[in-house]
């Protein structure tokens, strides 16, 4: 049994005539008939009722019709995807991003993708981890760039880890804490905190410093640019992945904060970014190409 025989058989069920089906397939009627006979011999059963003037499929023929259509559709989809892989000049990628777990990688990764495949469209949205996981479950995005820790135990998901990124506390130039050299760690809870949705380790450590059961950032957003602008304009303290805030620190718009007695949990604070995918989901070729670019950029970022 081969794909050509399946195409011939579907033509026969459509045209209900050996002559018309052979003409549609562009071969002689005897050759067409031999192909159908060989298919029946391979399967060990009659596939059409030759006593019926309408050449209706037998019960076995009806089963073959259903499977043949799926097989031929699958072959067409396979050929299409392989063709896109060979010449990715179109396609679309949709992703959700947690700011501190991938946003620093994204511009360079998209630029690399665009240089290689300028026709690919990329759509992304900044979401916190919970909203991002909902978007992935609803298949409104192809993949996530997010802190991988909350997803690693989910058997329905696959995590491609990226390099851990240390967290950095920062403030505006001229902030009162900078005049003290190394600040006391307790000062962290005496100023407003500007952050994306705080990870559990950060919340727990700050809650211990403040003597509370929980701690939430006073200014919370997944938009790091607006958070950093807020820190520049107020006495709020910011915290973000180092690659995300390093450009503003290097430009002098923000200053890194250093503490003399920082608890171990805060001293070791980091983000663990990863690419999150649905297990068993076949990625569009464009999305697979973007993943390659993200991983390439991640390998080059110095921490």
C-alpha cells in the first residue's frame, strides 16, 4: 500500500467510475484498475461493491476512506512544515513574557530572527506568571518566557531552562540610602518597593525583614520601563533581573544598592528563566526558530 494507491481510491469514491477516476488522475483506466486491485489484495478485502452501479465503498472501504483522508492531510501538512523550515519567509510566533524572566533576551532574539527570516511576524505580551500560564493553557500563545520554577512540576508542560539571572536592588541617584555607603538591610522595608509580581522567595525574605506574614510591592507592574522611571522620580527602591536594569545603571540613571547585612535568602536572590511549552504540542516552525534565537542570545549574555 502506498500514498498513490490511496489517492486513486479516494478518486474512485468521489467519481464512482473507474473511467472518470482514471481520467482525473491522468492515467489509463487499466492501470488505474490494477492499482485498486493491488490495494485490495494488500488489504485482503474488497473495497468497493462492483455489483452496485454506484460503486459504493464496502464497510472496509468506508474505514479506508476515513484513514486515507487523514493520512494524506498529514502528509500535506508535513510537506508544508518541512518547506517552511527550509525557507522560513512567513509565519507567526505568539508568546507571553515575564519581565524578569526573559524580557532582557527578547529584543536581541527577535532581531536575530528577523535578520534570518524577515517575513516572520512576532507578537508578545508582558504578563505575570499566573496570567501567562493561563494564556498557554488556552493556546492563545505558542510559548512562554517565564520563571521556570512554577512550571517544572507540571507534567503537561516542558521547560527549556535558560541561564539564571541574579536580582539587583537599585535606586535613583542621590537617594538617601546611598549616602550611608553600605545600607542596612532593614532599610529595604522602609521605602516603597517597585517590582514586577514578586517571586515567593523575595516576598518571604522581605516579610521576615518587616516582621509581617507577607509582603507585597507597593508599585507592581510587568512593565520594567515604567517601574524604573518611577524609581528615578521617587525614593522607591526597585528590584529586577540584572540584565534588565544594567543598561540604566551603566548610563547613570539608576544606582545599584549594596547592603552590609543582607539575609542569605536576599543575597542569593535570582530569577530562573525558561522557555515553557505545552508537552506534545508541535510548535510552528517560526516558533521553533525563535526558540533557537533566544537560546543563542542567552548563551552570550554575561552575568
